[in-house]
């Protein structure tokens, strides 16, 4: 199959945002320590399992989380521009994340954008936050992210993927173009997966513009 158009799939925490929002929340309010957070990035640990455990004892209100996002969470440079570019250019873009809707929704509202996305569903309960992942049916988050890339490829698109963590590795391996930060960039280099450093989204805009010119 000759692939003409492009699609895009991205992680959220530490990719769209400059810092992992879940980690930042847990550390800021004292519900986890740096060692626990660091250990959660092992390839042997499922992000969704860590999030369920870590937030189960995080006694935070929706208002506190939303306020934290408004004042402390920063987007990676060019993110909003990338969303608007994709909308203008007819490029399907979606986010697949182990993060939770309680901080994703105020983040998108803050930046005035809407994105097709998959996040953990969270609700405040006594003593913490209950997190579930209805979209993970008989699969794990890492495989789900890869499946979103493969779904676009099956539809005849080439796919650019953005990520930063070990659970993004399968999706990066399946994509046609990868922008990686942090641990993912290191893993890609170790495994021979070609990846460009993710410093912002504007380089991806330029890349896609150039690719679109070539196919006209």
C-alpha cells in the first residue's frame, strides 16, 4: 500500500507537558517520593498499575488538581500550534496516555484546544482517587499506544509519534517518524530506532509541511 497522508499519535505526560503531571502532583503533595517515581519507569512496570496504586491514596479534590494544572503545568513549545496545524491540514491527531482525565481536561481547557484522547477515568473517593482504564480491554497501555499507530497505518497513513517514556517504546517502533524525549530517546538509541529529539512541536510542523509538499 502506498501511503500518502500523515497521522499523529502522542503520549501526554512529559511529552505534551514539560513534566509528567501525575508524578509532579504526587511529589508536590507528598503522596510519593522520588525513588518510588523513578522505579515506576522500569520496563517491567505497567504505567496503568502504578497510577491505580499511587492515586488510590492521593487525597486530592478536583478543584485542587485543576488549580495545580492552571498554575504549575506547562505545555511543550508549539503544542497548540501543532493542534491547529493538524486541524487545518486534515491530519488526524490523538493522544493515548496513562494519565488521568482530572488533570487532562483542565489542561486542554487552559490552552483552548480539543483533542481526541484516551486517558484514565478518575473519580475522587474517600481518602484518594480511583483510576480505571475502560479503553484497555484485554491489553496493556504500551500495546494500546502501538495499536493506535498501527490503526492509522492500516488506514493508509504514515504516522508520526511523540513520546518520552518506556511505555512508549512499542508505539515508537511501529511509527514512521518519531520525536522522543527523556527515557524514550535513550531507549530508541539503544535499540536502533531512529528518533529525533523532542524539544517542541514546531519541528514536527515543519517536517509534515515538507512531507506534504513532496506528495503534491
